[in-house]
């Protein structure tokens, strides 16, 4: 039995060969004995161009997880989250001895902005859009309502590339907003650990003070740069995954929620059933009777679809 891994929202494709070649050329001549250039300016400038925001609005780190860690530590107080959502938020809050105050999403998975705004004691609000594990985008109006309250707000935008919804215009407008993105999902670089944040220059200066000068290794930084320079190759894969997501949703519609990401939340907990067939999906311990599947290659998705159909037929 071939094992299939659809559990971590990884990209099913490794990086394109053309990019691998460029990276290997770099590795052959890299000065491993030297520290990276202080602040990794080439990466920051690349991200500034790629996002259109300029280097003064960019911070990079070892995965967006590291930025979440840094921001939650800096908040030094209780944070507000909206369950069901990414579990690392409460993990870091607890690590620093604070609480993650939960203002759950509404029944349709929209944000309960009025209740979030009432939590005036909170130091940080974290909004995940598109949200993991529910898969939906959070409406701009509700995000703006939270921003208008003045509380420092993190918008975790890890699945941006699959969603088509760009929130970066809000960066120029709100000085209390930090948007986080990652190279782990759409860019196929989960193993390299590269994430970045965007915010107004004033806020950025404060954040960068918390960061060591040599905060990332040269290989991760270089590969991220090559990926951005060859974005059209990445885009092909993103388009493939979005097409597959729509197809899988079309096939599993009655048992899945629609999604703006590279995963679908299922209306049943099929973790054990699918594990028995060698298909590994994500159990959602905090969400009763639900589970989450990552969109894989067409071949993997077909195996998943047959297995789920069989489940529905026999239940
Ligand atoms: C996968 C994911 C991340 C990415 O974390 P990295 O540390 O960049 O790999 C961040 N937020 C959410 C909601 C995710 O699902």
C-alpha cells in the first residue's frame, strides 16, 4: 500500500528543476565560513520588490511561526484568537504565560468582530485569513472593524497565494496591522523555513530591534530569492492546486466545506478510516467530528476521492 500524506498542507510538488539548478550553482560557490550579510538585505529587498511594498515594510524570519513567536512574546499579555484556528497561536501565548482569549468564529466561519473589539484588555488580536482549518477568507469589513479599534492585529495570510485576496493595501492605511506570509505552502519550501511579515515602517523598526543580525541561514534566504525571481514557475503549480481543489470540492461537496486555500475541511472525522487505507490526513482534536485534507496531486486526490466515496456509500 502506497502511503499518501495529505496532513500538513504542504505543496505536493518539490521545487522545479530549473530552480534547483540555480540553487545548486549558488551552493557550489557559497562562502559557508562567513556569516550572512547583516540583516540579509538582499532577501529583504527581494521581498520588498515582490510584494510591491518596499524593503522598509518587510521583515523575514525562519518560517512565519518564528514571527508569530516574536509578536506574541512582544505583546506580553493576553491575545485574542477566533477558534477553530491555527493552534500555534495559543501554543506561543501559553509558552509566555498568557492566555489566548477565544472569540469563536460565527457559525458560518465569519469573524465576530464586535465581540473581539470588546476585549479591550487584550494586547494582540490574531486573525487567520484564509483560516486554517476552516479554509474560508475573512471579510475585509470585519478585519477593518478590528483595525479601527486600534489594537495591534496580526493577519496570518499563510494561504494568500491560493486565495486571490490581497490585503496589502491595508498596510499603508493602518499602522497597527502586521500581515504574515510564508514560503512553506505555495512556494514548496516547508523544509527551508522562510516566512515574512509586512507592516508600516514605524512598526517594522520596533520589530527588527528584537531580531538578531544573522537571523537566517544563507541557503534558505537564497532559495527564497530564487523562488521569487522565478515566480511564473511557482504560479503554474498554484494554479494546478487551485484547479484540483475545485475539482475535489466538486466531488466531495456534500461532505466538505468550500475553501480558498490548498486544503478542505471535511464535515466528518475520517482520520482513522483513511489512515486504514494509507491516506494520512489531519485530525482536528479541537473541532468535533471534523478533519482536514490537503490537496495533493491529481493522482493522490483521485485515491482520496474514491476512498471517501466508499465511506459515504457504506455508512
Ligand atoms: C502553515 C501555516 C503557517 C506557516 O508556518 P511556517 O512557520 O511559515 O511554516 C502559518 N500560519 C498558518 C495558519 C499555517 O497554516
